[in-house]
């Protein structure tokens, strides 16, 4: 075992959506891995402080080590993920459902080798911290595009050639494991369906309301989707008449007052909501609702991450309070003015309480990990 380097072997569990998927050897990128791991090291290995002796330069909290990443699989499998699969593509093995914003190509290999190097004797403490913490970092981190939805999942199998035992209970503060229903069920498709049920609800194969909607409704808070439709019906009747789906609103049992909030923002903000039309001209012909932050908030990604390891799907989550209370305005693309008064993301939301209620309904076992 060298005191100047450490080598990890990673097993790849789900395909990674790589912007260079057409190039040979495309795999994890050091430009993505190193900044993430630097933040992890700083927080967990060095108590939030980085000594100047470990930095590349004194102006940044960037650790002074080099990393080399090689895919061990000569010809990784390539899959195309589509939002919708046509009848013509349905039986093609390498076309799968699991995309969210169009078609994406993803690569799946057997394993990846990652070697960390330090150049100076005074950094031997750093290499030991890397050896101690890297496997835990990989267990709670995905890579590439759509990583929150399970793409780009890896785990460490060997450290310097010695087998590494996975202690997932130690790493996850809270997780919700769910075994696949059948061996043939594609995990990323299940994740897509489950996340849609959590946040937005689904219409096929049968209609199911959003579990987030039901949870917040039980607390007397109505979601922004009904608010948008109410104001659209009142002020933009012609556009409202074009909606493909319009159902009678579900009353909140505890409080029937119209206490509207931007509740879907709790699971990630976006810049638009799309409504299907009854008679669209083409696939892109939709009613677009623009969402504008009033507090200069950058896009907030989902606080829920799906991690796939072997035959298990794990759900990781964290409470992020900074987005709660932030204000947003909604408007119809192509129309002047906003649909109503400014609304905010609900305050006091506990994501673990929500998931403890929601996950059993999605066939997930609720467990707390050993910290």
C-alpha cells in the first residue's frame, strides 16, 4: 500500500448519461467528481475547515490531489432513454423508458478504476482521509445528467485490490429500500413512475393524485396547479377551454379555504409548467405556464435522490430549509400579466415526515439507518 496513492474499483449499477457518450472510454468525469468529493471531504473529514497545507492554492477550498479515472469495460453497453416509447421501438432491447426531457444516450459498463495521487510527503494525512471516506461518498452520490433519478449510480468494491464490504446502513441517515417487483423491471422506469407519483401524480395506466398534494392537502394547503386553473378560468377563459384534462377539484378535508402555495417547489423548482391541450397541432403545442422567482432564487434541484445498488432502490433525502418561504409568480406564456398574487413555497415542511407517509404506498420499506 503506497502512502502517495490509493486506487478504488467501482461497480456501475445504472447507466450514466454522458455528454461525450459517443467517444470511446467515456465514463465518470474528474471535473464532476473532484469538486463534489472536495465538498464531502471538507464537511465530513475535516469538520468544515480546510488547512492551507492541503489546498492547491490559498484562495480556494480545493484539495491538492490528482485523480485518474479509467473505464475497465472495453465496450460498454449503450442505451437510449425516451420520454415515450413508440410501438415500433417497444421491443428494442436498448431503448428504455426513464427520460424526462427528451431522448438521452446512456452508457453502462462493468467497472471503473479511480486512482488518487498526492505529490508531497506532507499530504499523507490527506490520502488517508481519501482512503477512509471515498467509498461512503460514492454510496450517497450519483453522476452525470438526471442523477437524482437514479442515473450514474456506482459503489466501491475494492480499495487497493482488497475487497470492500458495503455498509450502507452506516452511511445513510435515512433510506427507503425497495426490491424490484420482477427481475425484468427496469429500475430507472420504476423510479420515474414513483417520482411522478410523489410530485405531480400520474394519469396512466390509471389516475393517481400526487402524494405531495394529498399530504399538503391534509394540512389545509392547496397546490399551485389548482390556483393556476382557477385564475385561468376567470381571466383567460379561451385558453382554459383548450385544456385536455379538467376535473372537479378535490376538497382539502381539514381546511377548505383557498390557501394556495407553490408546493411542488418543495421537491424542486423549474421555470415552467406544461398543460396538455385537447386538440394540439403537434407534440410541442401545449399551454406553457412560466414560473418566475421573486427572490432571485436559482433553480432548486430535488432534495430526493434515488440510488440503485444491485437489486435494490434506495431513496435518500435531506431537509433544505432555504427554499421554504421563497416567492414565485406564474404567468401564461404569450400573455401579459401574472395569474394572481405572488405565492410562496410552504414553510415548516419536513421531508422525512412526508416520505414516511408516502413511501409505503409506493411499496417501499421505511427504515432508519444506523448513524
